[in-house]
C-alpha cells in the first residue's frame, strides 16, 4: 500500500531542509512523518514549536498537563472548578 501523500525526498526546498534540520538531532535521517509535514513549511514549523514545548516539560509536568486536559468518562472536568 502506498502513502496517500508522499513525504518530501531529498533534495527539497531550502526552507523545508532548514525545518527538518531543526527537527532531527545531529545527522539523523528525518522521520517520514516529519518529512510529510515538511511539504507545508508553516505546518512543520508550528508542529516543531509545539513538540519542542511538549518535550521540554519534565515528565511530571507533562502528566499534570494531560490530567487537566483529558475529560473524565462522565464528561466532567478532571479538576474541581474546571480549568
């Protein structure tokens, strides 16, 4: 089964190459998912910013953030008083 939208392959535009270099450490080959996002540079830049923020949080902070964002099975907020 082929991909519906193919990821960017080298050589790519200078803008896409710059975003991919920021997304991957060292000389690692960019993940296919990141290369797919790089088809639309503004999308890749936005996702990179979000990912950097999310991964920059400590493990405890990420868990607290998810606890506050995910509703309980009955549809109520996880914390008293909402968010």
